[in-house]
C-alpha cells in the first residue's frame, strides 16, 4: 500500500515536472548564494550559535540529493559519506558549484527516467523509521533543501 499523496499518474508526472524544476531553481539559488559571499573563506565560517557553515550545508545538500535521488531512485552508484559533509572544509567555491551543477543533472536524469510504477511505490528507504511514498519523499527532500538554503542565506548575511 502506498502511503503519502494518493494521486493519479498524470498528476504525479505533472508534480514530478514541477518538483524537478523547483530543485533546479533552488540549486541555482544556492549557487548564487555561494557566489555572493564577499570572500571565499567566508563560505566556511560560522557564527556563535550556528553549527554549520554555508560550505558544509552545501556539501550536505549535495550528499543528500545524490544519495536519496541519484543512488536510491536512480541506481547511480553514489556512495554517501555523511560525516564528511560536515567535516570537510575549505573546498573552493568553484568545486562546490560544480558539485551543485552535477546534482542538478543527476536529479533531472533520474526523475525523467523514473518509471510510473516507481512513482506509486513506497520509497525504498524508511525515513525516520517510517515508510513513505516516493512522491511524498520528493516533496520532503525539496523542503529539506529549502530549509538549509534559508540557513545559507541567513548565515551569509550574518557574515
């Protein structure tokens, strides 16, 4: 039994097109945010009471999307190293931007190739020990991305 949104396949395809375009728009916004830091080293700074830098949040988002969309849905072979998303530092901004652009490509390719039956199935991985539908997971991932995008924007303004 599929949990989450109970919608027809046509609506799912339309939703998938919208979700893909929103991921692309929001990843491009994150690329813009990274470019707006006055100094590249500021990408890796934090302020008191803030746990993660904009750079680490960007690495986290790249890892998250490549894992859940690329590897889990698209069998890309991506192997996530979540701890490194938060421990690596001082990666050049150009390298972060390349990783983000690559992530857009992974999302577009994976979601465009996703078969109808996979859209209707439960997501292959439990999230917070709950089984959710694939379409619900895609909305969840988009919300997660935007949560951290807002953090990057706010942190950039603080620094």
